[in-house]
C-alpha cells in the first residue's frame, strides 16, 4: 500500500490512480457496483477504505450506489463512485438530483464501447452524455479528461475541491485503455480533512437550535424553480469563464491542429510527431476540461489560419464542440474516428494529417 | 380555535411547524408527522435527527417538520438514508416512504438496506394507492379495489396480489423489528406512536434495522368519506395486511 511521501513513486493502473487520488484528497465514502473495465477500482477501495477509516459499500445497483453517495454527500462527506458506460447510464437519474441539490461528489466513468451492452473494449462515445448533463433538466457536470495515469491521480485529487467550490458534481471521463494501463505515479500527500465536515449546507442534525437545513431539488411554488434555474445558469456561465483548461503541444505554429482527449490524445500526439518529421506543421490541443470546453485555443489557432482534425473513439461527438467553438471564425474541421471498440492507430491518424496537408 | 372555558391540554410539538399542509381531509400523513415530532420533542432529539422525505404525497414533509431533512429520487429513499447514516452514525436517521416509493420503484432498495441491516428507521405509510399522482394502483392495492389505472378493480390475474412488505422483510436475517399498525381508533394511534418509538430505540441502542408499516387512510382516492375510511381499513386492508408485530428479535 502506498505511503505518503514526497519521494514516493508507485506503479498503478489508471483506475487505481483515480481511487488513490480521491482517497488522498479526503474521500472516505465509496459506493459502487461491478462492471468491466473498472473493477480494479472498487476492489482497491474495498481494502483501502477500511484502512483509512472510510466506508465501502458494494451496492445492489448503480441506482443504489448513487443514492448512498447522495446521502453521504448531503451529510458533508467526500463521496465517490465509479462505473463504465452502461452503468453510468443508470447513474443519470441521481446525477440530475445531485446537480439540482448542488451536492459535490466524484463520479468516474471508465468508458467502454456502446451502444447498449456494447463491448468492454475502449470507447469515447459517452461524451455527449457527460458534457450535456446526461439526465433530465438543465444542468452540467464539471467533466475532467485525464490522458495519463498520473493525470488521472492529479485530477481525482483536485476533484473534490472543485466540486465543493462550485457545488457541482465532478465527472472524470476516463476510458478502458487509460483505466487499465499501468504507469508510474508520484502521489500527493494524504489530506488531513475529517471524514465529514459541517459544511454550511450539510445535514448534521439541527443542533443547538440552529435553523433546519434541507437538501432538495424540488421547487413547487410558482416561479421558484425558474429563479433557481436562473441562479444555476449564472453559476454555469461563471464556470465557463473560469474553468476551461487544456494543454497545447506544438500548436503555436501549426497549420493542422489535432483536437483529442484521453487515450485518443496520446495517439494524436504521436501522429503529430510523425507529421513534424514529415515536414508538416501539425500540433495538438488537448482539452482537459470537456465541460466547460476550452474554445480559446481553438479560436486562436483558427485566427492564425489553422484547420482542425478531431480524433475521437466515437463517430463524432466532441467534434460538435469544436465546431461550436469556431462559430465566429469558421475553418475546416475534419474527423478521424474509430468506434465500437476500435482504437485509432498512429499511422492512420498520421495518414489523414498527411492528406489534409496535401503531401 | 379557542373555545370558551376550555383549557389547552396538548399543544403543537415544537418540531412540527405551524404550517398549513397540502394533505387532503382525513389523510393519515399529518397524524404520523405529528407522532414523529412528538417523539423528537419528548426525547429532545431535534439536534440529533435527520429525516428522509420520499417522492409521493409526503414529498413536502420538510415543510412541516422543523428538522434537517433530505430529498431522494423516487424509491431510493432508504439508500440515501443509509448514506447519511454511514456518514453520521451518531444521528437518528429515518426514511419516510409511501407504498409506491417503497414497494414498487424502491423494492430493490428496501430489501438490500434491510438485508445489510443498515441501522435506520423506516416509516412505511401503506394506503394501498398512489395519492400524489392521482389515485393509480399501488403494489399494495387490494384485489378488486378500483383505482384510476384499475377501473374495473385490481385483477389478480393480470396485476398480481398485494405485496406484504413486513412479511417479505421478515425472511431476512438482519431486520430486528417489523411491526404493522393502523391509523384508526385513538388506541391504534398510540400503538403506532409506541411502534415508532421502539423503532427509534432499536436504531439508537441496537444499531439495527427496523420498519413500522402503518395502514393509513386515503379517503380522496378510496372515494369514501374520511369518517368511513377507518372502517374501510378494517374491512379491506386488515384482512390482507394483518396488524401486529411481524418480527421482533430485540428481546
């Protein structure tokens, strides 16, 4: 088991990195249901949670796991769940309630291929579901997309601070390859936060005659829900201003800008390398927040005259956000996709870059 | 209302707010809310209690009780309660649910919460109907009962028999106390209060799961007058849902 140390380096999977990152951030409540390809995450938590004085429950369903998470979060605990695509579909009911109740929590989706039961192989086709809320009603999740095991740890470590600051559930959108691969990780030290905190809205029992607290998303008086929606919208607009995050690689002078996240970003980066060797000025913009989506680097590249190639394991979801970002500065946007469990290889991405460059 | 010469013997419990409820005339929810508030006040537990409101007629329960409360998606109520209890094991946590919430959409949740022995108290209002949505068939609707989705009366051929929740949960190892009571004559209401008291004691002292099922009137959707609804419970419901202690391993 990992020990907190600045010198420490551990070799773990992306799934375990998400778990340990959350634990070190003070997460003491994990609730989940088995589904491939993320089972090593709950298995790890089943041992890790008791070791840190936390709670692990294998629930009877994704619905129940989310309900337990809802309760622990409402009581002021840092609570986490994880699943993969078909399981995350089942979590959508609760995500809408969490957003409506403005509860912080961490949800990890280790994406597999769909639709339906699909396959346990890699996929990125839950992009729309993740970035558009996924459940009923107007809301968003803060969606973080790591591309290495270290980044998976780091984003899980940061997730609860963001979730509590914005009172918004955070989703880490991983994928099968990223979740199951092992890489060395330098972990952050263990948080000293207590397991539950009396946050200003948290249910703790109205002790000492303090006013009661209600955690709810139901507004029934005429106009009340509309006012709440206006307030939510203002929050999301503020998040759109403050939170977009991305990484650029050789994008400054690129005539062809690849846009990719997660495992696809690793492949796209190698394709950029091949393109540069072939004398093609290619670069990569890798969104780290998928919602809010980072439009700024794309607009800047468009103004320089770049064209775009979106690489994703879906037949076209993130490409819509790229096109929306370029609404005022239209430039050609192409798509390089594999779906249904197929993973693009570097050669086929490079081939498309070469064609676009006319070489 | 003041009556000349009369003395107030029982006032409103502190934990029950002076709110005008949205409940229909003759509905049982107000009675059970009052019972819960009385116990909280008698035992001085306002600062120690966290309640769960269901989706259903009691969805606005937090408007009427002056305690910390949480909402839940329909049926997930006892699992949300279990999540709260896991985070705050020192608090008294109760889940308040109707028959649609608990025995239809939330049947999976209640079975597994009971099976894990989550130390919460479940207060289960069985009025054999969906009230909030307008009187549709519930899993506890009695055979022959007319509802807005069984206009000819519930047929056991296509719609099955009513589900006896206490008896079902009694097959599990972990629940230690399961009782069914009735909102009828005053002594039945006292019995109901004592059952809820016992359920709270079981939670606090034994850290165990318990459930009190309360047969409760819904005159509006039974289409009987409030004064006849007690007779309705006796005639129609008690034959299928016999009142009494279904399981008690506390002794």
